[in-house]
């Protein structure tokens, strides 16, 4: 980071924070569908080199939020509710496998899930949409992580869950709602070793998909 860089951009997570900055710009309408995102301008604005900006843009292109073409640069994709919905059946399938593999481990030690549910309760009470997205994604990440399967974890992470969850909630479900109760239900199912946990996970994930 160059001298005088924006203080909130922490060195060890620079790419992630730049990605969040760009994502926020897209969600808020700063960059509209079809509009070009100029790498150099972002670097100047955030007072960073172009390398982490390029990496953040490449990551967002991987999850199909932006697109690039020779001599045309990087542009925001024109997304519809149907586009946002596509990843949910895939995600549901992966999380069903994760729940099956992680069930016994999470029954013995549900502390990671308890932490996220507690954070969701605080976020719900404060109507903190940013925290709701963050801890919703973190809860599901912990389920997948508990499966202890590197291939499964990589496949889940490559879907860009945080990106699509953010867009789905902010674009298509802007009205405030509570998230802790749904996730408490999943947590309880793990702790009581409910044989229907896989069905519960599947229905929960699919219910979060945009309605088209």
C-alpha cells in the first residue's frame, strides 16, 4: 500500500477489501449494468497499486458478476433474478453433502455455528444488513468446513456465495427481516442429530433463492 492509503484497507486482506469496495459500488448503483469499471481509477481512489485491484476484478469475473472483453475493458454484467437464482440448486446440493459429512462433528461441537447464530441475533436486532449477510454466509461456510473435505470446500467457495447472497438480499429482498431463527433451527437439528438435517438444509438454501 502506498503512503497515505485509505486506513480501512488492511494489508493482509487488501484484495478482499477491494473486492468488497467494488461489490458495494455495484450493489449501490455506482456502477450500473453494462458500465465500464476502470482498474486504474479504483487504484487511484483507494491509493493502492493496480495489482490487487486486478486480482479483485478477476475474482468477481470468476463468479460472473463482471465480464471483460479485448479492447473493451471490464464491465458490470446485466444480471436478472434468474441469473442470481442459478447458483442456488448447486449450492443446495453441495451443502446437503456437507451436512451429511459434518453431522456427527457438529453434533459433538456446535460452537462455531452457535457463534454465528448469536451474531445473527445481534445483527437482526440492530437491522444491520451488512452483518446479516456476513454471518449468514459464515454460518453456511462453517457447515461446509466441518465436512473436512477440501474438494467440497473449494467447490462451495468457488460459487461466490457471499457475492450472490449480498446481491439477492439487497436487490431482491430489501425489506428488513430476521435471519437468526432459521439458522437456529438448523443448529438445533445438528445438535439433536436429526436424521432430516439434509432435507432441512436443502429446503433452507432453496428458499433463499430469488423468486422468478
